[in-house]
C-alpha cells in the first residue's frame, strides 16, 4: 500500500507576493479579497520601543493574513457611542489590511488608505465600522487601513531618546508609522491590483489631523495623491520638541523628563533601559490623560509635535507658506460634532454661570468672575438664560469653534495656495440618536457602507452618495460624478459647501456670521 497525500492549493488570487514574502488572504462576496494583518514594520518592542519604525523581517512560508492584528496599546476607556477598549492590544501592532476587487498586478485601481481616529490615544483599524470591503466593491478601489502607535507609546519624547538618533529628535513615532505604511503601499500595492501612483489618504478626527500632518511633512512627499479630512482640523498651534509655549504647551522633551520621574526611572543608572523595561499597560495607565473635555493642558497628553524633521512647523503654517505636499483636498465636519461629548458637556455645564466661566476661560484666557473682552461677544452670539439653553448653546459653540469654522479657515488657505478643495457638512441624523444631532463620527458607517441592511432607503441613499464622492475623488482627484449631486469646488468669494444628508444639496455661507466672529476673537 502506498499513502497518497492530496495538497489543496489556495485559489491563486488569494496569494500575493509582497517584498517580504507571500501572504494568503480570504475571498469574500462579489469578488473582493481581504488580507488582514500584514506587517509593514518590525514589532516596535524591546530595544525598538520609541524608535522610528524599521522594516519587517522576511518570511519563507505562506503567511496567512485572515485575522486582524491586535490594536496598539491604549488606556482603558469608557464605553461611549461605539467606542470601547479593544479586546486584544499589543505593542506588536504595526500591521495593515487590504481589501481589493482585483488582485491582478496590472489592474492599477485607485488606492484609499484609511487612518483611524481616537485622539491619537485610542482606536484601531479593526473596528467593524471600518470594514473596507463595501467601499472597495462600490468604488472599484483598493482599500487599505493602517495602525500606528498611540499615546505614550507613539509620541513619548525625551532628551536621551533624541540623543540616540541620527536626526537628534524623538517623539512622532505614530506619524512615522503611518509614513512607513504609505511606503509599504508604494512598494507593494501594485501586487494587490492597486496603483501606487494614485493613493488617497483619508481619516476622521485624529485620523484627519494626521492626514493634514502628512500634507505638511517632508517625509511624506510623493506618498499621497489626495487627502480627505473628516472632522479634524489642521493644527495651527501645537507642542514643540524643545520650545516651551507655556501655559498651554510645555516642551515635549520636558514632558518626557517629568514622566520619567513619575515612572521612577529618572535616577536609574540607565534611564532608557528602565523606561523600555516598563510594562506597556502600566505606562498607558500611569500617564493617561485626565479626560478633560478640551484635552490636557498640563502636559501629560502625548501626541504629534513639531520637531523640525517629521514636522517642521504646525501643519496650517506649512500650508500657508505653500511648502506643503500639494494634492487635492476634501474637508468637512458634522452639523453637531459636540453631540458625541454630550455627557461630558452636561458634566461641565452644570449651570448658566458655569457656561459663562467656560467661555471666559476659552476666549479670555481666565475664569475670573468678570466677563470681559471677546467672551462678551461670544456669549452675545451664543446666548442662554438657563442651564438647559446653556448646554445647547455650548454644543453649538463647541462645534463651530473646533470644527466648522477651522474648516472654513483651512479651505480658504488651501484655495489661496491653488490647492483644489471641496468642503462639506454632514447633517444626516442617526436613527435612535436623533437628539444628538449629526454628532462626531456619525458619518463613518455611511462612508464605509457599514450601515447594515435594516436601515431606511434614505440612509442608504446618503451612504451611496458619500461612497461615490469619496471613491470618485480617489479615482480622478475630483468628487463629481454623473450619478450624484454636483459639488462645486470651494472658493472664498462664493463660500460653497455640500450638505450631505437628506437631501444632498449645495449651500453657501455655512455659519458665516459665527465663523466671522470666531475668526476675529481667536
């Protein structure tokens, strides 16, 4: 007798050669193939903690890429509007995912690279709302989602860390991770049917902030051909590596020095070895932000910084100077972004007096009992006579001041730099959560086509519009397509935007009087 071994080969289209080895994905419905958990850099652990990403190691066997990688390390967070702490987290988290409608290497489909949000502190590419198969199918694009180091693991700076690098800077590891992922896309995406010369980066919240950083970073030059920024501003003021800007921002190296003392490593014989030996969850939990509504102003929040290498200046300054990576841009925000933070707002605005004190702090730089300066004008524009009205007024002010009006400023600056730009406002209400308005992140299931089949036809129509605009923009650098409402490019004189909701329609002068005031007092 002789034993017979039968080898069943995987379908050819699920196996792809990358520059590090063969990956095997999973065939989904309607011809989409998914590859989950492809490494784009070496695990940033041990001696590689707080270093720029280095190339992933090669492998000899076929690597199965059907499961999402663990999320990057992050502090525990409260359950809120779909946000929760990931089930699995690891420092070994630098992986990306690909959904493609065509794996032939000559297909050259447009590529869309997603950067998730979460304040550069939380989130992952594995969140179900970011499932890329529907966008890939509907738009005939290759969809990629990436992970990057977060919080203290992604943005910790320290003089000793700076001293051990060739470019003499530290921090911004999360930003460098995203750039490393885009480099992987440039070198490998043609094998997945994508066009490395047509890559659109899009992100929401911190993902939009990071997208704008890519526009301003010389290290990202040539890696992106379009940018979509959803509900995240291009920073015009941010922490610097070495220059202190108190009272708002201590220098990042000073923040790191203080953190090392808090962690008990400042007096160690080898301070960096002590820091690198600490448990990552202990680091996250010890140094996590206080959760203040406006972010931390006392220095424990770790995020992107200006360092002269990754980011020469705040992104908006780089764009104003015209030294940014010039690609077409879509930007916009949601009609009531503040609804996402309603519980925190209600804890903050406990009375009419509390509302006035918060406005005083934001616009006059103090919270004394005397209302003066710009705060008076702001309170006139956002009036309230009791606690209930104050909470509503503050939601409107918060949305205008941190989202809608910065969006107008950015659109104007892009237009002045001859950068094609389209501006939108998302207004669709989420069934069951109508009282929150069109809140922060509410557009995500519409963008990705992950609403589910039990939604009304009107919602699916909004989703179809969003997916068409986004994927047509990725295809041609212009969101317009015969199947959807015409979307005029932004000009300062006409001040146009597209209202994306029921119905989808164009508009002008979005919150004009309020934005004129906020521009004047900010």
